[in-house]
C-alpha cells in the first residue's frame, strides 16, 4: 500500500509500505478520506516521520473475527486507541484511557497507525458508522474538524443565548464556528491570518479581531456591553490567547482549552477564578456517546463545505503540506485512492 512520509525540511513523499492483516478486534479499513491536522509542523521543522495522520473515514475491508463491524461497513475512525475495558473507555471517554494499548505489541505490525495511507488498522469499537449519503470527506470531519470544539461546547453548555470567543482560526477554530453557528451562538474570533479571518466572517462570525491590534480586550468588552463573553474557547495553543480567554470572559463564565500548549499560563486563583467564578476546562476529543449529534451537525450544517477548503489526492502530498504550512486553508482532506488535479 501507499502512505505519506516527511523526509526532511519541507520534503514529503508517498512511499510503499507493507500490507496489513486484521488481528483479533483490529480490523483493516480502506481509507477514502484523511484530513490533515497539525502534521505540517514536522514538515516545516524537518523532522522525518513515517507516521502521519490520525483522522480518517473509509470502508472496512478485512476482519479477523465477528465483531462490531463487518466488511463493507462505511465508518469514521476515531483518533488513537483505548484499552476498551476501563471505566473511561466504557463511558465513551476512551481518549483519556490510562491503559492505551501499544499499537505494535497489540497488532504485531508496525504499519497501520497512520491515516495518510491507503489502509489503517483500528479496533472495531472505535469505528463509528457513517450514514449512507454522507461523503467520506465530510464524515471524516467527525475527527478533529468539528470534534474537539463539539466536545468543548457540550461541556460548556454553549447555546443561542451566548456569545463565544474563539481564539485561533486554524481548522479546529473554524470547526468551532460550525458548531457555534449550529447552536445559534454569536461568535467573536481572534486571528492574525487574513485568509482565515475572511473565512470566519463568511461562516458567520460577528467579528474577527487581529491580536496584534491595540486594545484587543477593550474591543471584546465593547462588543459585549462591557461584560465580556459568556464562554471562550482557545484553539490556538498560544499562551497569550489563553490568557485573553480568561480576561475576556465574564464573571461566572466558562473557558475551554483545546489548543495544545506546553507553556506556563499565568493564573491567579483568587482574582481569576474564585472572585470571578470562572470555570476552566480542558477538552481533547468528545464523548463517543455524542457521535450521533456530531453526525447531525455534519449532515445539517450549511457551513460544512466552507470548513473543507481543499480535497487533494495523497499523491500530491508535497503540495498539500505546502498549502497546510501556508495557513491559508481551512481543512485539507487527502484522498489516498484518487489521482489527478486537486480541487
Ligand atoms: Zn481504557
Ligand atoms: Zn487532528
């Protein structure tokens, strides 16, 4: 089979990899759509990697034993793995499983983890049904396209009564606009890249503020009658944006973080949390029991097409990474089985 690799600084290629064999409840899925996420970072940094991608939709093509899926099923593959036995896995929060299986030890194979490939191996219970009529490219948005922000908005109880601040309008932040607008929520966003700001406005954001402007916090307060936003969601992973979320959220409001960040966020418990009554929460994925609702967003939101800016064959991986690194995109979806001109 074919799969994508990063060979060096701004160098990507498609290479041959061994075929996969189903083992126990690990089934083989033929990948028809593999959205790109933050993999461009290793492309830009020049970190060689042969495991690219964690988002996919496709078709079950081989199973080792009767189980939760059968050959021919159209599915969305959830990211990562879980033990399938602990309380977190049973409750649908498998992404936080503390006994995540070692892929190579569990499958006896080194290939099959990366979704930027023609096939993957996945535990059958992490393959969610893709309804008839939903194209693979759209279904695959139930991974990081709209998944993390859906989980965060559910946890914060965001509704049509709220104004939501979204910091960072990469594909996850733009996905947050899809979820927010589906709920009738007013959106104020913060983003530096003009392409993304324009896309956000086209998708219904009420305002997009450049964080390099003077008085960003003052602008947000002015847009909210001096109170601050009801809820905030950081999708940037930038510590200044995280701090802005805390400052711009009203008393008794809620702030969720989905952008990965390893920098220190300065917080003072009394003024920032106790006196303000703020709720802070981290959100990685979403509870699997919410999958039908995610699929409802995918089927009914008029903004889905704007969240997918490019659909490209895997064979054009070099151009796809260059585009992804340019930041002038929403979600880029790779197709491992098509060839020719991209759209
Ligand atoms: Zn588990
Ligand atoms: Zn992702």
